[in-house]
C-alpha cells in the first residue's frame, strides 16, 4: 500500500508547487506541499533505511520549492500562516537537508510576538508546539503536557455528537502528543488509555459505515501511534483501505475535499486534489505499521460502564401510559405496545395493566384496518401484553387468527418477515416447526442484524431525529451491541432529552397539542430502545458521569 501510494504521489509531484498553481489554487498547493513534505520527513524518522526513488523524488521537489526566497519570505509577510511553511522546513531538517536562512526566518517569526502566541484551539496549539520542536526552534510557550488536558480527546466526548472536524481534532491531538508513536505523552491524571482506544474504535465503526477513507486512515494511524495493533476495528480498517486503493496507488477522499469551482472542469487536477491527502494518510498508516521505532503494546482494556437507567425508563413508561389514555387508541397503539414491552422488561407488568385494559375495551370492535395499519411488531407486542394480563380483545384475536392462517398457506417468507412469524409463534398461533419451514435460511433469528445503521447517528443527532436515534439503539441492542461505546453514548444523549414529567424530547414549539403529540411519538421510541438495552444486558446503561 505504501509503495503504490508514494509512487502515485511522486508521479504528480509538480502539483504541490505553489509557483505553478493557478491563482485560486495556490493555497491548496501550499497545503499539499507541507503534507507531502511531512510524509517524507516521517519516512526518514520512522525507517532507518535510505529513501527509495519515489520518496527521494518527493524530497527533491520539496527542497527545490522551499529553497526559493519567494517561498521562505512569505513567513515574514504572513506570520499567522507560520505553520503552513514551518512544517516544510521541519521535514527537510528531518531528512538532513538543513536550510539555514529558512530556519532564521522561522525563528524570527516565532519570536516576533504574534505567530506563536495568537489564540489557537488546543489541538492547533499542539500542532505549533510539535512543529517548533521538529524545527529545533526554542520558545517559552506552555508544554504539550500543559495543553493536553484542554483537548477534546481528554474530555470524554460523546461519539454521537462528533462532526468530521472534531474527529480530525482528536486524530491530530494523538499525532502530536505521541510524536507519531515515538513518544509516550504525560497524559492528564484521569486520562484512561483504554477509554481512548475505545473512542477511536467507535469512531472507526462510524467512519467505516460512512466509507470515509480519509478519517478511517487517520483513526487507524492513531491506534498505531498508541501502539495498538490487536484491534478488530483496525483489521476492518486495513481491509477497507486495501479495497479502496486504486490500481495506481491513489485512495479517493470523501466528498467536499475540494470545492467544485476550484477544479474548473480540470478532471486531472480534480483527480489529484480529491485523492492526494487520503493517499498520504494511507501511506502513513502503512509506514507506522512497519516502523521498528513506533511503540507497540497490547490493546488496553476498555472501561466497564454499567450505570442504570431504570428510574428514567420507569418515569417514561408512567408518562406514556397516562398520556396515551387521553388519545384515540387506534392512533396510540404503538405507545401501548411500547408500554407493555418496557413494563415487562422492568419486571413491573402492573405499570401497563390500566392502559391495556382501557385500550382492549375501546378496540373490541375495531376494524381490521386498525390492526393492519400498525404492523405485526406493534400488534404482536400489544397482544403479548394483553395475554400476560389475561386480557382479551375479540377484534384483535380475529385479526391474528386470520393472519396466521394466511401465513400457513405460504411456502416461504422473506428474511424481513422472520420477526413477524416468530411473533405468531410466541402467541401460539403457529408452531415452531412450521415457522422454521417458512423462514428462509439465515433469517431464523428475528434480529440477526441491525435494521438501522449506526453510521447514521451523527446526522440524526445533528437534525434532532430522536426516533431514528432510538431505532438505532434498539437494533444495536438486539444485535448484541448494547454495551458498545456507540450505543452507550447514544443512550446518554437520549437520557439527556428527558423532561421532568418523564417524556422524551424537546419539540421547540409552544402549541400544547403539537408538543404532546410529538413527545408521545419520541417517548414511545425511546422507551422501546431503552427496554431493548435492558433486555439485552439485564441491567440498563446510561451516560458516563460528566467530569468536573
């Protein structure tokens, strides 16, 4: 992977020359120059062998550009962009290509009372400190150890809420703090390496689902910088990157890397601009993996988090049961099913009994369309609740018997219908043997795989789609991932949306009727999700406690 990636970069090395770039592409070329230079510099640090031809060609290109006064003197004219140029010098220095005048300009800028001291967010401050260290430039700034406690990485972020820019902040924090796997940082006192690895693996899960090769590559590099190689997520990341690498060595980046107007219809430039960074990242991952100098250690154990949500779930069930009774049972049947399911999961069936009695009486003569309109998952859960309490509903019984009779006439049912067939088995309407004959191979488990993708969680959080988040939590729990970091953090977010009355969600509107209908929908979804986690674990999960 590394050899092919570097060969592709070397063949297009003229594109990193700002002097040859169109006016609107100059800044992009400068960025590509420093990133390419840094890859070459890391190659010199991480591998004691001489540079091969492609790396050497890249180094010569970088050195030729950096030798120009027109490039070096930009530092003095634009001190805020110090890092855009200092990294180029650092790479040359790592490769033994000292440039005294270049170093002098950088040193003057760093000591000039602005370039090194204007306000930066923590990981950008680490970037500055790391670059100055590699440049050998003295300074009086705080140390990396002083900055680390303020980074996103060291403050237990919720993975559901992290945008791409946040993930890049986390990956770069690890790059600089560990000096790309060559140094053991002095982490903050309450920093848990196992939790950090768990965070990276959770983010790998999400970015693999989103097929974002750039972030997958950076997160894989982070695991390597922390010395971790015995990781299932890392194995999947390698497989993904290997499949994503094109025959010529290029690895395509995610959408939005280059503004459409920047390429101006130039397909060759777009092909390079959308792939160069991700190709560098893939090469770096392979370099880190093979380097004899990068730290290696066993994967640290993830923290065991098992707090309870029993009380929030019970409060939600009480609110949902009481509120649903004020509405049309034909419309609120999903809420009643959620109440029945959660009450059973809590071991407190009496929480559901008044609602089930009320709805069974009001639906005794319901038209068949009422039951058909909700689907077997809802109707089956409602029926199970009634049976647990010895409650009958003649219209429901007739619907279930006719449904079972129709299913009996089939030769096979598709995988997505397996759960419904199992429901009928649970209600005693179809025998287990007949169900086994009906269900397609591979679909014999009602929840063998999540029906909703965890990769959708960040967008669902951003758009406040509580029902979608709850559906992902429910399916993850049923798929055996109830204790996974992603599920735990999604549960933590949901719990934070519970109001004092017990309902879930913040409708952000003032109309009482709209508020109640919206909260009914959200609460029934969240109740089902939390009850599914409880059923999967035997003890319910909630958010890790916030740190002061």
